């Protein structure tokens, strides 16, 4: 026959946990929920905003640099090949500049790794 011995509630871990929850006041619970909501919503959104701001600034500066570089290519072709700057061949300098821009675009698109766009950094 198995004998059962009554155990006092003071030694029962569930009783201690229940006592802790009962001692928590409503304002503390509300403060805890606010802190948790802030941690899980506002802080990540600030990080995303910062990420977008730096990305937009970088894209703008790279675009500006690309435009200046392509104008430089156009001027280089026009200066080094005088026949392309005037007359019936004036469109050739623009075509060469367009081909350089397309080559840079293709190179850029080849370097983008699609598998890493939606992954979190380690």
C-alpha cells in the first residue's frame, strides 16, 4: 500500500509561482505590456527607418555619381574623337555612353544575390 503524505503549500513551486502572480499589480502588468510592445514594435521600426534612410541616401549618391561619370564618358568620346562631336556622326558619342550605362546596369544586376535579400544578418 502506498502512503500519501500531505505536503504543505509553502514548499510547492506552483504555489510560489501563483503567489508571485497574485502579488503583481495591474499598473505593473500594464507597464510590462507597454515595454514589451515597444520592444517588439517601435524599436524594430526605428531600425527599419534607419536602414531605409541610409539605403536611400546611398542610392541617391550612387545615382549622382553615375550621372557625373556618364557625362564624363560623353565628354571624353566627344573630345577624343572630334568627328563624333559634330555633323552626321554626333549620335555615336551618345550611343557609346548608352552602351557604357547598359554595361554598368548589367554588371550591377549580376552582382545582386537574390537569395540574401530577405535574410537577417548573422
